[in-house]
């Protein structure tokens, strides 16, 4: 932390991070009464497929900056122009440059907003959705509630914290090995979710008052979720990690914690059961 804080104070250049974001066109739209920030990069070709990418906590739009161009401009990376996507990368309300709601809302509410953004504001009747962490939850709700508009769904995270697992005698050997291993991994990792889902306001005073406190709260997750128990640096570019933290510092971290309040109420608020046919 001392080394990262020193780099943040003396060497990190926010203007470079701004330039990385501004390589793409940025917009704001009023969606369901809130100003939503999003990046929009049109793909080439006659019919690029619309694709909405959604981040989670403690992430942001920063985590997608390296994939927008390869998805929208496959021809520059050895791909075919006809396979290109038009990429939409929004910030969840209360994150980054999107307006925070005045009171806690659910990820299902955000799913409705994303549907409105795509269909009503961008005029896209059919689109693909991808998400991780919170993004996987709200993208799943969007596919569940609006299957006629979500043509395909890709998740790189599922809500294993609230999964209903089969009885032991109905589990495969792989599942029997995975369930206790997953529980053992989650037990020491769930403190942040309990805090943010039960006392987000108390936490927010410290994180809003101290940039170093906010940095530690976020960077620890990038380290522990990739190199648990290791003393090496997390495998991410330091400027990108700090740019991600900056988006929380600029917006204020409190609203980003609100989403854990309904999440803790149980599976109804967490991840819908999606039929495989969707």
C-alpha cells in the first residue's frame, strides 16, 4: 500500500487515464430519471451486432477499455468485419459518471434501465448482453424479463453465494468436491459484502473521507481474488487499477454499496433461474 500510494501521489497521471477513456465516444442519457453515462463504439460492416457490457463492484468501465476495439473492429485484429459488434459500455447508476439514485435500487431495476437504454434510447430491438459480478446479475434479469430483446447472454460470473445446490446424493463427484471448497473460499471473503449490504452508510464515511482507505478497500479485492494468500502484486496494470479507483473517488463510493442491500435478501433478488433455451 505504501508503494502504491506513493506512485498514486507522485507518478500517476490521471490525464493519461482520461485519454484512454476518451479514445471512445462517451455519452449521457436520461434513463428512468437518472443520467446514465455510457461508451458507444460502432462496429464496422453492414450489420454489427449490438453488445452491452456491464461491470460490477469493485470494477468500472475501465475493465472494458482493452476489449472495446477488438470487439468493434475485428478487422484490425485479424478477424472478419462481418463479425463485428457495436459495443455499449454503461456505468451502473452511482458508479463512475452515472448519476446515483436518491435511495437504494435493485439490480433488477438497473436491468429495466438497461433495456430502456438499448430499446428506447438507442433504438436497438435485439441485442447481446455480457456481464460479470453485478453485471452478471442485472444482465441475467434483463434476459429473464425481456427475452424477446436479449438475443444472447454471456456471463463470466454467477451468484454462487445463493445457489441452491442439489442434495449430496444427487451431486456428481465434481460437485461434491466443489461445494465445500467454494464454501471454504467464500467464508473469509464475504466480509465486504456483509458490510456493504448491512451498514453501507457507516462504511461510506471512511471511504469518502480517505482516498487511501478507498484504495485499500478496492485494491485488496483485485489482489485476493486473483492471488489469494500470495505476496506478489495483483496481475493488473497499476495505472488501470488506479484509474478504476479514481472513478470511485470522483463519484463517491456510497451508492455503489447500496446494491448489496437487496442482494442480501436472498435469491429472489440475486440471480434468476434462466432456462437454457434463452
